[in-house]
């Protein structure tokens, strides 16, 4: 059993008012419990369940507590990560990455942690394009997105920043999954927001690479399935990406006008930092 279980076992024991001595008996010793709680050794399933019984707690109640602790960690991490993405705070990104990598050292068999680490690294690459991410990490994330039955919020977040590291064949497969409505058992507002961010990122990257058929495919999709008015940010980003595409294919006047309209809309909305950033990217000719 990994260190997380021992840590939570100790929390539950203390909360329930038991000392180690009161939990221990002839089957499970003081030393075994102490070392398990402090991550110094593992414990057999038989002894673990016996120790739980000695605290009058069922395995079901204990594992519900494990799930709750995990969910709190995930929620805290997701909040920090979203804040970091919004502000492009590279220091917070790396702080989160360090914490997740430390947890992974404690639980090296955790696929969840491996994928979270890869997700953070793809986010750091937004700010530091040369930040290292290993080919085997890209491969694992790619296979995850290909093989899972349906995508959720995490998977959309991962794809939104993993996309530009994919080979063309994998990108096409995953774009098809992205726009397939059967890929999502449920779609909340957060799902939709990430979905349109993915579409924007695909268009921006494809325009830079001169993959115009891919851009046109996304534009055709958005024409039929436009973003809701609620998503002001994604709608503006998509319009700017379309302007970049038109400019790149030679429709310079049309494209530049679309980009200038987005900058003006950002100023009207009070998003001055975004307006300044986009204005720097605006073609000068």
C-alpha cells in the first residue's frame, strides 16, 4: 500500500481519538502501524483491515475518506492551475509541478499523477516554449486521449495544450474525437469553454504551419456550431484566429480588420492587457 494510505490512516486514527497503542494488538504491532503511518514500510491487507476494525471504522468509510482527500487535492490543484494559465504565472506553474512530482515519487504507480505532470508541463510550454517534455510523455498523453472511452474536463484541458506537440496523424484522430458529440457523456459550461479553447488553439497552430485545410475544417464546424454568447473570451480568440488565417492566405485587408475588431472589443470590455498583447501580434504591413 502506498504512503497516501498511511497518511490518511494516521489522520483518521487521531480524529477518532485512538493512540497507536490502542489500535495495536497481537496481530498488528505498534511498530507496524507507526512505520505504515509515516511511509517507512507497507502493511499487509489483512493487518490493514484488522487495524481499521480496531478503530471501529469500516473499509468503505475509510476509502470514502481517501476519495474525499484526493478530491480536495485535485480541486486545489485545478484552481491554482487555472489561475496560472489565466495569468501566465510561470512560478506558480513550476511550484505546482514540483509538488506533483514529489507526490509521484511517493506513488510511482499512479497513472493519474503521471498524466497531471504531463498536463502541467504542456501548460508551462505556453509561457516557455522550450520547456522540456519527453517524447514518452507525449506518447502516453496521446494514447490516453485516444483510448479512453469519453473525454472530461481534464482531457480537454490536456488536449488544448498538447495539440501542437502531436504528429499529424494523431492530431487528425484527436480532432475527430474532439468534435464528435458522442465523445462526451455530459457537457457543462466548463466543458464547452475548454472545447472552444481547443478549437482556437488548433486554428492558431494550423495557420502557423500552413495547414489551411485543417483551419477550414474548424471554421466550417464553428459556422454550424458557434460558441454561445456566454463565452466572450473564446469567441473573441476564435475570431482573432480566423483573422490570422485570412491574413495568412492573402486576404490581408479582411484578416487585419477582423483582428482589429477583436482588439477593439477587448478594450471595450476592459481587457486592456489582452488588447495590448494582441496589438503586438497584429501584422504591421
